[in-house]
C-alpha cells in the first residue's frame, strides 16, 4: 500500500491488515507449540515401539535358529505359512493442527499352530515369533511417518511465523506510521490554508 494516498479509510484498512498478521502470527505460535508437544508424544511412542521391535527381531532370530537346528532348513521350509491375503492393514487417523496422525495394525485370521504329530515346539515358537514381528512392523512404520509429517509441518509453520514477525508485520507497521504521518501533514496543510483563506492544496 506504499503508493496509496494517505486517507482515513486507507489507514483503517492497513490497521486491519496488520492486526490480521498479528493474529496469524499468534495462531502460528500456538500451532508450533501444539505440534511440538505432539512430536514429543509421538517420539516417545516410536522409541518404545522401536525398542520392542528390536527385541522381537532378536527373539525371532533365536527362534529361527532353534527351529533350523531341530528340523533343518529344507524341512522347515515345508511347514505351512500364513495364507496370502489372510491379513490386511488397518489404518486409523486423527488430525493434529492439520497433520494426520496415523496408527496401523494388521487384522485378519492368524495361522494355526503346526500339529504336534509332524511339527514341533521349536517350529511353532518360530512361527509365533515372526508373527509378532510382523504385527509390530506397521506400527513402527506409521509412527515414523507421523514424525516425518509433524516435523515438516513444524518447519513450515516456523518459517511462516518468522516471516510474519521479522518482515511482514514490521513492514506493515512502517507503512502505517508513514501513512499516519502523511495524513497528519495533509490535515495540517488544510488547516493552514483555511486560516489563510486559501484553497486547499490539490
């Protein structure tokens, strides 16, 4: 609005614009705080899931080694596996300041234990260990994706807040001050012209 002639309406419009910027900055501040709090919660959940996943991975490796020692790799490969399409991924989402936070889990029919007449406790333990590992994988993946989305939105909001605080709001304040000064000068000139009986300056 630098080229707009000073007037009461122009000043009111600029004041409204500056106030909208101030309110937008306040909202972005609150948004950043809310997203940061959610990042802390989601990070704690991710770290707990990651720790559980690592333990489950070690347990699955031990169970696999025990099953191979009992049956040998060739025989173990003949054991039944989870039917294709028996499990499906279920996603649930909730919004946090415009960011979708997702949880994921596998649902569906689980494989039944191998019959004892040709199976073994080691083979069943191996199947159970890998089933538990499979259950954890989508949960960890969803938490990691949540952190990526939250971090990106936090960085974007911080950039916008800084642009408002460091550039746009001060610029609007300078324009407003200059326009108010210009209007005061015009009114002063009009008042002097009226006292002297002159026509107001064009």
